[in-house]
C-alpha cells in the first residue's frame, strides 16, 4: 500500500522521519520560561535610576526605562522602579575609558551582593553626555543580551544546587494521549511515543498528579486534494502540545506531511514509530528549553555560595 506520494510503501516508511518537520518552531516560554516548575522566581527585576552613569537625571531615568523594555523583550520580568525589599535588581553605571564612555551593569541579589557583571560597548562621550535618545536605546538593547544570559546562568546554578531540580532527576511527564488520527493511529502513535520518550531525562507516568509536564497530541487530516503524482492526497498534521504543572503552555512540536489519500485509514505500523520518535525528540527539546535543565550554570563569585531565586 502506498503511504507517501511518489514513493513505494517500503520507501515511505523509511523516509517519513526525514519528511516531517519538527519543531515548527518552538514557541517562546514567556516570562516564566527557563525556570523550574514548582520553583518560581520573584515577579520582577528592579531597574532603578542609576546615580553614577555620567548622565543627567532625565537621561538616567530614560536609560533605566529603555533597559527595562529591552529586558522584557528577552523575557526577563524587569521593571524601571526603585528597589523594594526582596527584589533582585540591576545596578547600572558608566566609566570613561580611552575617550569613550563604557556602560557597566551588575546583577544584584536582594542582600546587595553582586551576582554577575559586565560592560557594554564604548560610546562617544559627547553623545552619551548629551543623553541622546537613540544612543541610550541602542546601549540598552546591546547590554540586555548579556544580562539575560547571566540571569539564565544564575537560574541554572540554582537548579544545580537543588537536588530536586530537573538537573538531578528525570522530568515527570503525564501523556494524555493522541486524538483525531485515522485508523489505529491514536493507539499506535501513543504506544510508540511513550516508548520513544522514556530515557534518563524523561519519565512517563500514567496519572497527572505531581507531573512536571503534560503532553498531548492532536492529529488532523484534510479533505482529499488532487495529487501531483496522479494519486489523490491528504494533508496530515500532528501537533504535540506541552504544558507545565500550572497549565501554561511550554511549547509545541508540529509535524506536517502530505500522504496518499486514505493510506493511513488502517494500520499505521512503522509510520507511527517514525513519527513518534521524531515527536519525542521535539518534545524533549521543548522541556529542556523551558525548564532550563541544559543551561550552563553561572559560577558564583569567588568566596560566595549560590543565591536562590533569581528572576528569570
């Protein structure tokens, strides 16, 4: 039986995984992304007006607002406001060097300890001193990237220190099954997916209780359309959705393919195995990106230990 347009049955089974498209692309996890479920970070990173940035008061306020906006674009929950008790915050500044102004930044813990720091690119001193709006905005966008990277590394270090985090145990995954597939696809895909997903990083369980993530799959098949090879075709779509313990979407992997019309109305066989193996790899990437379990920890400053609950 022909399964894929323009190929024999045997070839179609071997080539399916090469034809499916996973992921498509994964969605950004949002402000709470890259943090371990059940270990949520504080709600904000304060960005107060810097008192030592070689700027006038109005320009200093504008720079802090620009940086908060740039960090929000990087999914960091930053707010241009004074530091409140319990806040992680960003200490901004600037120094002169070689006739230029070099912006500086430090990520500060609620106890006032520097947890990470860096510098931005040098800027012409006259443009900086004038508080040029474009100059301040470009500077904010440039340093937002390393700041976001530092926060990701801080979060990864917290996870490394937490024996219960996903860096030290397999993710508990509840698989809610497959819906909408023709033939025996619901059962065949589900069985193959569970077998493909289990490994040292992911454990599949039968009940939703205490699961870190829930995975489900919806299959849709289009109406019959004319095929370019002389065989009528259908458009097959499989969407594997991942949500966290709070029900927030962590990401989704989508597989798309055109098949010979009604070729999967019966037994899926090796097609289910190929599709499930590819889907499992996509789901595993969603979980790794969302949880941050594969991120590289940022070492704590010399002479200090890790500090809990960074905003990321």
